[in-house]
C-alpha cells in the first residue's frame, strides 16, 4: 500500500482527515491528521462526529412495531388495589407512606383510589418502599385475557340482536 501523503510503500495505512480531505496515510504521516475518518455503509468518508450524528438520526427515524412483544413492562390494571393492600399489610397510613417516599398524602390517596396514574418515578419508589411489583409484561398483540371460566370473546358478543 502507498501512503497518499509521502508516497512511501508501507504494509498498512490508516484512513484519516487532513485539511478536510480523507486520505490513506502511513504511521509517520498520521501526525498531520486533524482527526480519524469513518467510512459509512454507503462508502462515504465522514468525520466521526458526523457519522455518530447520522447513526443517531437513523435510530430515531426507525419505525417501531407497536405489535411486537418487546418484553416491555407496563403498569398493572389493578395497581391501585396492590398499593392499598401492601400499605395496609405494612400498617402504614397515607401520611406514613408519603413521608417514606417523599410524596404528598393527597398524591398517595389519588393513586390508591385510581384517580391518578402514577408516573414511572413514583411507581419505582412505591415498588421499592412497599416491596411489590406494579408493572407487568405487555400482552402480545391479539391476546385476549381469559376471565375465569369464560371462553373469551365470541362474534356473538359484538352482534346486537334486534328483537321483533
């Protein structure tokens, strides 16, 4: 391989940016480089900062499949009941729990009654303080919960029969 700067025949060269141009240089000429260069998938040569920004942009633009079961957790439907039972089991009042997690009594009351959906930070503090789990895995698309000995939803559940 030839160094594009000094013309020396060397076993290997490195791709770097010199005065805004991407060149293959030997180890001796590498000291003249302003920064290393990055070759993209398309073959373009960019500065590392620019390549990083473009990668981040691609990640943000990537479409997310909302039906894909990604192992994410979501707040359980019966979160308010779980909180109330755990608080009572520990013999705490609303005020005691509020002081323990640095939250107002009114917020605890609203969350327990189901009037307010707690933000993630509050959920984490409640789980830790009460030693409970308030989040559960997201159901896969198309799954229907089976309630007791019910056989799930049928087409008849959607049809309104007109009486004669």
